[in-house]
């Protein structure tokens, strides 16, 4: 099998990046403002239109424009190049609160792989595969997100599409950390928050987690990327078996059902997701581990994200969060988020690792200050 990453990089963006003291990169001020101005016009009157039926108008709030530098799968250049730049679309409005819902797992899980191209991801000890999402641009049922995303070459459009079609660089950092730190998933209840490809949750599944929930803002990401990736990585290789073919098939289906039974899939905005989890009438068993990569680019979301940790994390649980030092244009980044967390005084943060290649990246842990 050949290994391939596909990346889209906006023309000239790399040249607009200037190194900062800590190894981070920033857009040159003049260029940034000119980009913002030109893109502002494009999005000035953007509201939740009837084309986006699950984006209710009454949830619109003001928000900052969004532009960023971050990496992703899914384009046509090398990983290395893509990791130095990316393109986040500005949007003049606060995201609509996209209602959360649970996605049923289709019977015969492998059917979700029909018409998908699967690739093994290189350089990972976890031996993971992922669907090639660039193909989705040609066929985007339901949500009108992919065409806008790909046609504008942007990595995300705040409140419309939050970037889950691609595999972002910090996901690979966390995966490498799992191996290095010999992280134990066995028996744990795990949430892959802002999952996109779902590789973090899939690693937890492979590591023996007892239950794994996947959450993404966009339902299409769950249906077209996360679920297929879970299917592609389910451990159902041909096994030695002396029984007849029918027995082998039955046995395989049973195992598949057992494995997928541990997984649940959700789309929607974080506060709506919390509502779904906490108010369905049943007591909610909180997560032992919340994994989240490249989800702190937008400071407008910090309060909701912090609330999500607060509401869903077990008192003895931990959040493992991976992020770039800074997300340009959007304004978020690790230091701002850590400051936000410190001010709330609920969680203690600890830096686990700093990856100092090009744009600095961080792995941090959050635990409750007073587990009670
Ligand atoms: C940049 S993508 C990162 C995807 C994936 N974690 C990775 O590293 O490849 C950010 C993810 O966070 C989720 N997200 C961001 N803001 C969100 C919000 N306000 N509510 C719900 N999900 C959000 C999106 O679904 C998106 O998949």
C-alpha cells in the first residue's frame, strides 16, 4: 500500500509568515489586515441561511474574524509543508449553536467504507488507516460545507465548518505521546472531543478503552470521516480459523459488533453536546479521559470548552490537549488558553511536551484542582 498525504496550501501564505521569538509564526501585519479586509467583504452578511437548515438564526452572536495557520491532511503537498501553514476563513458572526445529535452506527459497519479510499498513515506506531477525504469535495450530501470549504481553500469556516475533514498536525503529536508515555486506555471511558478523523479515539479503542465517544461539530464529518475511519481500523483482519467460511464470517461480525458497541458518535456544538449527554434522563458516567487536538484556535469558544471539561470530566479524570502555540488571525493558542484556565481556577494545567519544530506545539494536561 502506498502512503500519501494530501494537503492544500493557499498560494503565498507561507511567505506571509514571520517567525516570532518562541519559534511561532505570525502573519505580517499589513498582509494580515489586507487579507482580513478582502475576506470581510465576502462574509459581511453571512447568517444562517435556509441552505444551512441546522443553523438557527436566533443563535447568532457577534464574533471575531478568523484566520489562522495550522496543518492538515487532505491536500496535495507534503505533510511538512502543510504543517507550516493553513487557512482559516474569516467569518463575521459567532457560530450558530448547532444542535447536537447522536449518530446511529449503521448495521454492517464495513458498508460505510463503500466508495472510500483508505490509506495507511505513515510513521505511526499505532498502525492506523484513514479515509482519503479530498474525494468528498466532489460529493457532499446534506450539509453545504465541503464545497464552500474546498472552493475557498480554507481549513475552516467558523460556525459552519470547524475543520474536521482534515487530520491536523497535533493529532500526530498526541498519538506519538500515547506511545511514548505508554498511556493506558484499558477500562477507561474516553471522549475524543472535536474528533475530526477520530484517530485519537481509535487509538483508545485499540488500546482497550471500555467506551469511546467521538464528537465533532459537523454531522457530515462524523458520517463521512469518523465512522468510516473507525470501520477501517476495526481489528477484523482475516484470522486463522479451521471452521467453515460461514462460521468465520459470523465470528467476525460478532467481534465487529462487540467493538463498535463501545463507540458512540455525536455531532453538534459543545454546549449542545453537553446537554444531550447530561439531560437524557439517565445518570451520566463521566469521562476518565478527554482527548482533544487543535480545538483551542478560537478564544470565543474557550468558555464553552472549559464548561465542557468541567461538566463531563470525572473528578479523577484528565484532559490531554494538543495545540499550536498560536493560531494567527483567530487569536487563540496555548498561552491564552492556559491563562483562561488559570483564571477560572478549576483545573490545574501541566505541560507534558513542547514540540519545537517550526511553529511550536504543546501537549498539556488538565486535571481538577480539588477533585471532590
Ligand atoms: C481544527 S479541527 C481539529 C480536528 C481533529 N481534532 C484533529 O486534530 O485533526 C477542530 C475540531 O474541533 C471541533 N470544534 C471546534 N469548535 C467547536 C465548537 N464550538 N463546538 C463543537 N465542536 C467544535 C470541530 O468539530 C473540529 O473537528
